[in-house]
């Protein structure tokens, strides 16, 4: 299975985490103070 990686730099990480949680209908798998990662197996 091939994976696709996207890196986005945003001004407000917390606001974007809320947005992507809603968009992907799942919580981020990895959360750090300056980083969030979603592992989507069926995007």
C-alpha cells in the first residue's frame, strides 16, 4: 500500500486540528505542541 504525505504550515494549529478532525471524521493519531498527524487508511 502506498502512502501519501502532506505537510501544511498553519497559523492556528488548534483551530486547524478542529477543522481536520471534522473533515476526516476522526481524531488525530499523533498530537504534539506543534504537530498533528492523521493516519487515514481509507481517505
